[in-house]
C-alpha cells in the first residue's frame, strides 16, 4: 500500500518519491560498531558486537565499486541524494592468512548511477570467538531484520 506522504502530484499522474540516501555515518556505542545509513524513507543499520573475547580481529569497512572508503577521510556526502535501486545482504566466509576464518556480513546498496555501496562488518577468528551481528533495513510495510553469528 502506497503512503500518501511519499507521493508527488503532477498534472496527469501521481509518482512515488524514490528512496534516496540522506546520511551515512559510522556507529560505535552500546558495545556495537558499524554503520547507520539514513534515507528519506527509513534508517538502515549494519553492526557487530565489539567486545573482545581473546585474540579475534573484528571491524567494519565501506567499499564502493571494489575501493575501500575511509568515512573520516572521504566525503561520503557525494552519495547523498542518490536514488537506491536495490538493497540486499549476505553472509560469507573466507580464509585468512593465519589459518583463521573471516566471517563477513555484507549489506549492498545499489544506486541509480551504477555504483554499489557495500557496508561490511567482519570477525576473523579460530571458530571459538564469534560475535553477534545484525543488519536492519526494515520499512514500515516490511520487516527486514536479520541477526547472525560471525
């Protein structure tokens, strides 16, 4: 069901306002780290528990078309106002150099200009020190909250 708050009236038509990015920020509080992505329609989150158990390595990263982006050094405001075409997530595992496994939760946001923003949280460990992680891109109409062990 279309919300009337998201409709623009034209002469002969009614058009849905597209979902656009309004803010991207890093998050670090309440024992979690990750990213908050605000749009004109919802708040999107991807986070991992940041309490260390032993010798595991965990963190977050932002990737745009295979290039790592430091939010503190790179102007993410260039993505503000861009229309979101699709949002998806996946969990995957890759081997690391020191015989551990790296568990990764990826949130991909495909934009109308052809770019893909990939927000990732990850935990590299020997299978004994997993961390809670979640991604939430729910709308008023549909719940899209997923929790994982990384």
